[in-house]
C-alpha cells in the first residue's frame, strides 16, 4: 500500500519495478501451479490460475498498460486512430468525430453544419489484438526507469507508448481480449460533472466558457453561440443548453427536496446551496445516482425537447449498462445507441465539452461483452477499502504505521468477537432499521404485537359502533389465543 499512495513520490510508470515479484509469482502460478487440498475428495491437486484483467482508474490505466492517456492519442482502445482536435483557446484536445461509429449509410455522415463542417465517411477504428499491440511495442526502445533524467522524446512510430507493460511477461497476456478495464465509476463521475457544470454554468466546471466560444468562431460552427460585439465589449449570447434565473432556482429547490429510500443514496441535499444556486462536493456515488436517476426528471420542462431527449438517453444508457444482469442483445443495442447519443450531443454542445471521458463511453458496451457486468470491474469496492484505510490514520506524520497498527488491531478484535456470544458485535447486531425495541413491553396477544417503532405523543380515540364491531370481528377470527374460549 505504501507504494500506491498518490503524490509527487508516487511510482507512476515506474510501477513495473515494484510489480516484478508479483509477475514472477503469477508466471509460476500459471506454469507450475501450487499444491491445493480438495476437501471433497480429500486429496491434493495442482492448482493453476491466471490473471484476467486489471481494475484501475484512467491515469493508472496508462501506468499499467504503457499507453499514455494524455495528448491527441489519449484513447487506448482507438489507439493510433484516435480522432482528436486541438482547441487553440481552450488549450486542450477534444475528442469528437463519433459519426464514424454510425452505420455507413447514416444520414448524419453527410451533415456538415451541425458537426465540424465536413462530411465523415470514415469507418470505426479496428480492434487491435494482443499480437498487434506487441508489433507496435517492438518499435519502442529500451526504457530506463527513474525520475532523474530528461524526458525521453517519442518517435512518431511509437505512437503513445511509453513502455512495454510488464504484464506482457505473462505467457497468456497477449491472448486476452480485455487486459485493462475502463473504470465506469470515474467515467460517470466526470460526465456528470461536465453535464451539471455546463447546465448550471458553474464557474470552473462549465465547458461553455469565453474560450470555448472563441474556438467555435475559429471552427466556424454553431454561429448562434459566437461572441457578439456590443460597443467595445464581447458578449456571450445565452446558450440553449444552460438554465437561467428562475430555472436554476427551481432546479436546485427540487434537488434539495428530493428524498431517497434508506441506503439507496447519500444525502445529496448537503451539496446544494440555495443561496447563490451552487452545488459542490458530490461524491462518485452521488454522481452515479444523479446521472442515472435524477437527471431526466430534473431537466423536465426546462430545456428544448431535443436536448432533454439526448441527456435522457445518456442517462438510460448508463442505467442499462450498470444493471446487475446483462443481456447480449441489450449490449449490442447499447453499442449502436451510444454513437447516436454522442452525435446528438455534438450537435448541441461546444467541442470543449468532449474530453476523453466523454469519448470513452463509446467503448463501454464492448468491454461489458468481454468482461461481464460492470459491478465486478469498477473501482467502488477498492475506493471504499482505501477510504477505510484512510480512517485508520491518527498520526499523519506516520500514516503507514497507523494503517498497519490499526489493521492488526481490527483483525484481532474481529477474531475475538466471534467467541463473545453474549456480547453484541458487528457480526450479530441487528440492522439499524429494525423497529422492535428490546426494552418495550410486548402485548400478550399476538394480534396486537407489531414490529413498529411508535413516535410522537399518543392520541386515544373511541371508535363508533360500526367500526368497533368490525374490530371485534377481526380479533375473534384472527387471534389464536382466544380460540379455546370460542370452542
């Protein structure tokens, strides 16, 4: 764990140096196996195992795979055929050109004004096999690990490769269809921040800035959004995809009043500030819930129908992708739908909106076909576990020692608590929503015993004769304690 702590001293691409012992053990586990006891046959057998894939966020994807996730070729799946555009005033690359993922005869391929001003009849990038990747890596020279030397310049034939990943030392690694997972958790988080920041015009998070409008003028597209001269000032005309005035206020009032079932989501209302219409501090799971459940409802009645439709389809896409069970037919349909959704957004939003995270969504259905449901391949369990370690730290000057000591203490206490049968522990305590109170006296008749927790002051009432007769009939026919008296 000490090697994975982020910061200026994090290993980065030099993580391969620390992975050597692990790779040696994985090779031995695949080729020789280990002696394992079979409890059913009561015999020993040789167990062989393989590493299926790695689970990581996008920066770690670059560290583990050797493909740089920055620059004009940031997409590791598109590889050298990544479509990117440098924005002069935005000072970054945008990743659009999703029309090439449409069917060859689609009418949007011939539209110019709604996109980048050109036709697009290109085919989607070819999927590279592990052997194709190894052929590219043959052009990458020897890498000297360390942070002291000057940064090495890559040749054009090296594409975006920074090194040959140490995982290719595994005999089977080049044959795998899916070697490194795109993390759906962080993709959702970044897309939600982009959408919410742009809709609400949040400073620092909106993709609709003055520089974004200047880039539109250079590209000559979306002329209704170009900066307009009023005297000696440049004015940004209001965009159709942002909420203004009372619309923003109504949006935040609704978001602050929304309620969820217990355990379904965090308290999103803590992130909302009505005074000034601000939202901040949303965690990854908050963005997960907002993007999939709240966004279509929150924008209802505020934006143009085509904008609402595109954002709603984006929400439905992630909701269907993140279901517990996946159907191949559904994934094939999602693979067809996501280019259409992104093209709809391209016709509405400025190029600055389309960072690499927006583009990576187009590859998620294919990865789900290879790897199965995303719940087994995203970062949520690992982030929660790392959060647990962070809470162990009491002495920030000795963070590693604090985590090690607390881990040992927790393990000892957990082991001992399994033998304390008369003491309430985390293994036998009831759930927090169990409403039966231990100290409250229960009625002797089962019909009057309910698993509820009364709250508020009591208010005795006397029913009328008709209601009282119904109550008597119900008690006589449903109370087993008085059955002997009825006989």
